[in-house]
């Protein structure tokens, strides 16, 4: 008998979720004689590939062994942003006094916040449901584990699916941590942290990357005493140092304890405490908590696919090997999403799936290297980035001019009391060509899109300068970057010419 996926707590919202994304009693259809496309994995990449191909007239089968919607819906973007929003709401009430609004003591009901998240997630889940993909989109949905039994066929639940093309979109999962004692002690990952109905009094977070920072701040704002343990000397090591420093200061204001430049030695259970032992500057320190959240590393889901039977090369740590057009070492099989991409974002999985459809079904030549991929870390303030960093350009021998506008120079940011942060562009020196951009702001994820569009469309910063921006908005910071660039063009020589010309006009 099939074991129903576990999702706790088993309340009405999670029951609705499960009934949508892995309904009990689901009857797999009889396979077609041959499919244009068989998709393994019902996360973002798989759903977009299946729905897009079916919408263009392909005969499509979709295989999912766990939960349709994948990590994004069930254990990633959706639940995490629900908790982040609750944390922001709590913070805003506490910070309301800056606007002359006094609310008194703030009471946080963590259980109610998580219940709201589950309610919203359950509503969203209908878009990713097995019933919708089967009944509305005409896709043969198979629930169960699929594995290759040849170069052009896959077996799932005792049925054989023959394909012209296949797409591996199985995603990734939290990587097992080689920390002595952690399995015996027990720990949380993104896959079960959203099962909590009460905030841990003390939460130890191993990893100061994007997910670790987002959840650490959210838990700190909703009632937990939080400690981040990070091997690097700072948080968000991929970002510009001053951007990461702003997030670090925000964490400290939210009373998150930071243990940086620390190596985790082991984990032990001591009574009701979970204790993490770390080495920091030659000294061993101990940190006790009620729960440990591990947010360091991801592993591709390649197990159980029998990829060797289809002649598909892969690495257990890096995932499926694909070329620039997402084709594997088996010309019939392509891959998209976290199982093959170093950019493990939902929006990247979506974009890759669209490339996969064109290349696999229509002999397209779309290349992943042509993609412009933005990303955002949803701390408060957020850190959003697109394109190259200054160091990336320098490493490639591209001369760089970096322009920065502090949010403190933007009226709306001052009025909103959100003036900590900046907008920054990296230009090819001597031109207005945008190589990359970073924004640190409360709504950075919304603001980065204008710069992403400019890079994608080949528009220079001058085009943004010619675009009228509503006043007052925080996105006016991007317009100010263009104004700053225009001022750099006013060299002493040009200024002298203007002066002479205007003087002549007065005569």
C-alpha cells in the first residue's frame, strides 16, 4: 500500500494541501503508446515544462513521487515568506512609535501566524494540483517513483512509459550534514521547520547564507532567541561586503546572536538541550538550544532514477550533467531546475523549463548562458542582485565603474523610515552598459526588476535616466543612479565648452 506523504500538523489546511498535491487513492492512467515528453518531478521546473508542452499540443506524462509543487510550494518560497511576513508585521508594530503611534506591549501568537501560512499555502496549492494538471491541462499524471529502464523508457508504479523526449526535473533537497552526533540529536531543515506550531524558545541556526538569515530573523521577530553559527567571517558571503554588513546590523538589532568564523565540531543531546560545540579562534565554545536548524548545503535528487540505464551522466553532489541547451548525455533526455543548475531559485527553474520545451520539442537553440538571473534574499532589509559583481567583472578583465546611491538620499525611504541601504550599479567603464546591480532595501526584490529588464534588453543606464519615475518612491534611487552617471560625463573639458557656448548666447 502506498504511504501517504507526511505533512504536519494534520489540520484542515494541510489536509487540503495533501489532497491537492498528492491525493490519496489517485489512480494512475494507462500509458499512451508514446509520449512527446515525459517529465520526472512535479516541482516548478517540472510543472512549467509539462504545462507548457501540453499547451502547445504535446502528449505529456508527469511523474511525481512526493508532493506536486515541489520545495517551493511545500517547504520553500511559499511557507518561508509566510513566516517572514509575520515577522515583519511584528517588527512594524514594535517600530510604530517612530511614527508617533504607540501600541503598547506586543503579543505574538506564533501558532496563529503559522496557521495563516498553512491556510494561504493550501489555497495556492490548487494551481499545482494533480487534478488540475490531469483534468484541465490534459496531462497524464502518475504518482509514484519513476526510473529509467532504457534510453527511451521510464517505469513508474509497474507501468512503462515510452518517450520521444524526457525531462528530469527532480530538484534538490537539504544535504545531510557530516557533523558528529547531529542525526542522533535531531535537527530541522526547510523540509520540516514549517511543521512547527510553537516557536522554539532557543533556536540554533547552522549557516548564515540566504535561508539561514531569512529564517533566523523571522524566528527572532516571532518570539525565539536565535543564534546563527557561520564558518565565514560574515553573513551572506556571496554579496558585497557593505550589503552583508547592513543585514548583519539588522540581525543584531533583532537580537540575533552571531557566532562567526566558527567551525562546528559536534552536536550532543544533554537532557532536553541540544548542544552545538564550535571552535572559534582556537577556543571551543558550547551553545545550547531547544531546536537546531541546518541551512547549509543542498544535494540534487538523483537517487533512484537509474540514470545509468539511460546513459545519463551525473555527479551525486552537482547533479545531472547538461550542456548549455539543457541536454544530457542522452540526446533524448533534458534536465531543468535545481537538479542541474547552480542557480537554485524558483524563477530560474521556470526559465530553464521554458528553454527545455523549445529545445527538446522544437529543435530550438536556446542557451542557458544567455539568461539574466536576478535573486533576492528576503531579510529585512532585502538584498537583491542581478548580473555581475564588481569582482566578477575585474576577474574577466572588464574595466568597471561602480555607482552607489544611499537610500538616505531618497525622500521616500526617509519618509518610510527605511533609509538603511543603497542602490548600486556596476558599469563597463566609459559606457552606460550595465554589467550588474545590487539593491539593499526593504523592497529590493521588487526594485531589482527594472535593472534586470535593462540588462536583458540591452538598455544602458542612460535609458533609465530618460524614464520618468513617480515621486516619491524608493525606486527613484535607480533614477538617481542614472543622474549620477550623467554627472560623470560632465568632464571639466565638456563643462568648459558648455560655459563658453552659454556665454556666447548671452552676447
